[in-house]
C-alpha cells in the first residue's frame, strides 16, 4: 500500500498538531483515507510503542486490512466501542468515527466512561468526517476524553453550555423541554480550530462528488388507503395483530415502514404485499451485482433479500460508515434512518480517488410521505428527523 501525497501531508500536519497539543482531530471528508493518515501520524511518534484503535464493529476489517497492507513499527490493537472496557492503557489512542458513541449530550454517553478510564494523560487522534453534524455541542464529550481538552476546566457539559450555549426549548408530549444543540459557534471555533485539520475531497483532487437523484414512487391506492387509515385512526390490524400508534414516534415509524411494505407490531415483523419501491428498482436497474440497496428496517431487509439475489442488500445505519463501495455502479436508498451524520456518511461510500465514473445516489421517496420528510430534513435542512418535525399529511 502506497500513501497518496495528500495522506503524507495530512500526516505531517496532524503530527505537528498532536506534538504541540497532545490531541488532533482529522475532520476530513469521507473516503479520503483517514485510517492510513492516522497510522502515518502514529509512526512519526518516537515515544509511542503501543496504539489502541477504537472504532465501530463494522469498520474493524478495514483497519486490519490497512494494517496488514502497510508496513508499521508500532503495535496496534484494534477494538470496537463496546469492547474497549476490556483493554488497559496504551501510549496513544485513535478514536475513529468519534461522532458515534461519545458525542451525545447533555448527559455523558455510557461508553465515554470506559474510554475515559484509559485516556488520561494519553495523546488522542480523533477521526470523523462529521464531527458535529448536529451542532457543536457534540464536541464537548468527545474532547473531554483528553486531559488536554480546551474545555478541561469545565466540570461537565452543563457548566460548558452556560458559557458556550444558546438556551432554547421545545414542547414534547405536552411539556416544555430544554434544548442544548444551539451554541455560539464563533466562540466554540475560537477554542478548537487549532486542533482540527479539515479537508474536502475536492480540495484533495477527487474527480467525482456524490450527487443525489430523487425518484418519486407512486404508492398504490390500497397502500395509500392503509397509510391514511393509520394516520387517521392511529390503529390498524394485520392477521389479527393490532397496530396501535399511541405516540408520535410510533406513528411516523409505522408510516415509514409501510412505504417499504412492512410493519412492526409489538415484537413481530410483518411483510406486507405492497412492493411499489421494489418494482421501481427492478424496472430501473434490475437485479445486478453492481447494485447496492440500503434499507432501514429489519423486515425490509428480509423482503428485499427474498427478491434480489445479486444486488448487495445493506442496513442503512450499520453500513453508513467504514465500508468501501467504490466498485459498485449504483446505490439506491430504499429507506434511511433519521440521522444527518449517517446520511452524509452513507452517500459518500462510492467516493474514491480512483473512481472513473460519476457518483449518483438514488433516493426512493413518496411525495408528502415520511420518506420525503426525512430526506428534506436530513439532506436539505441538515438536522435530525424528530417528532417535532413530523408533518401529519394524508396521501
């Protein structure tokens, strides 16, 4: 494995920041090779002999493949976030996909403590293409893993927010709830900009950028009738099982699933007869081995795998990050989750320096349906899709 020139430069710049501040954040876009760049930084650290890499379970193979392909002198231990509690101290820690398990707020994420137990007085390299997709509040707990966090003097998130936050609130389930996502961005950036290295794929010479193409699928009258019945009555029966949508989240989730031809009632999944999105895919792209279909709900995966024998069928959350789909011609988003960060990560899976054809990410939407609302929220407005944004429109 031979690093690109820009990876060598990222390593030079990253090492300089790490040496001076004992932490560095590589916030470069997806698919530029952050894994190898971070290894190159570690290899420059003369006093470092052991490195602990903490990443998502789905990204473990990618790390092992890169380490096997690139000669290195340090001892690297690679684990996932849920297993990190089994490991002791190392000379350096790499926190990969840092936005995932340690960025929650206002309360400290559960996994945060396990890493904190072994990160004191240890230099840290953070990696993420979307470090603060839901606002700069996501950074407090990430950086608090480091002894040298620029906010180390604040005892907790609430103390930090009193200085950097903009208080607001919203009504949920009949009560007013405080929100913590708005911050004084210029004040936050003045504290962290010197720790971050940010690069776009375009700046690094990538020829093709992902572009979205929206396809509006028309649901059959029978499916629309079910959709509207659930919307109106908050109730539906399938094979004598009763779907009761007694919360806004249950309602929007059920309508979202219905678009894909499935429902979940209690602990049971029901695969329904409607297959409008499936028929659209078959008509447009067929069932080929250069096609990837992303789904969100378990039953959707079962329904798709029963029909598609050649296409790759991937879960939209689990496979949003850490995998390389550059060799596939077409990606179709059958349904997606409600996260802005994962939306951004997912649509970049085909990006690669060596890519020789344009990247078009195809989204299957229903006009006025939940899928359109989700897309407009996470892709256009760049916020997570939550109950307060759910518009209860009939089809």
